[in-house]
C-alpha cells in the first residue's frame, strides 16, 4: 500500500486544476446560432433574398410550417451530432427524434411536387444556388469538426457526417427564402447539395481522424 500511495502522490504532484468542459448542448447551440448568422449574412451579401419571401411566411401557413420544421430538424440534428461526440451523451430516443424531424421536413418538398406550399415561381432565382449551398456550409463544417475533436468522439466518422449534414442543411433551408420556390428545384439544387456535405464530413473524419 505504501508503494501504491507513493505512486499516486508522485503522479498527482504539481498538477494544475482543469476547468470542466462546457456543456455540449451549449456548444451545439452556440455553433448553430453562429453558423446560421454566418449563412444568412453571406447569402444576403452575395445577393438579397427573394422579394416578399418573409411576408409569405406570415401569409402562407404551409410555407411557415415547412420553415419551422426545417429549423426544428436542424436544431435537433445539431444537438444529436454534438452529443455523439461525447461518450454516453447520445440516447436512442434523441437520435430517433432528430431523424424523424429531418424526414418530416424533407417530406414536405416531396409532397410539394404535387401540392406545393407556394405557387411555384422562378422569382428570385439565384443562378448558382447549389454552389452557394455547398460553399456556405464549409466554414460551419470545419468549425464543428474542430469542436468535436476536443470531445473525444468514439464513432468519429458518424459524428463528422452528422455535423456536416447539419451544416449543409442550414444554407439549404435558407435558400427557400433566398432563392426561387419550386419544389423540384428545392430538392435538386438546395436539399441535395446540402445532403452531399455528408461526404465532406466523412472525408474530414478520415483525414483528421477525430480521436486524438
């Protein structure tokens, strides 16, 4: 026992106190808000949003529902992604809730192919909206992966892909007010490019190998 006690004493000598890690939920929400502000600001800077888009949110309940579902799905997925970076933080119910919300949101545009929430129109069309979606997602993806690496994720590829999905969906959602409203266009040029960011997340996971 004396040898054991001396070992503990030697190991603990001169150790400096370490501040506890900040709440993963606060980190996730801070990243989400800052990413959303970045996407909105850069989108507006490149080209203003579709004229009348915000008034349509108030006048058209289905359009408002689509948007709110998107916000809820992205927020839940962000919490899911960051929780997956901390062993023991992610529960099955929470993961299922995020997947269900995302599926419900995306289903709105599939239904919209037959019954759109707004009258389809090319008003406000942005010629390179698909590139904007992918480019604007990149800085949030990099920031999210850097934050996740500090939390020692066990399933690093899943974590990186979840973070990239969330980041890709932020500009994909905002393009619904920034660009033209046609469900087929939304699915092909907003949602699909946003979903493709999952591949970027997988590549980053392999490159950086998230666990240090």
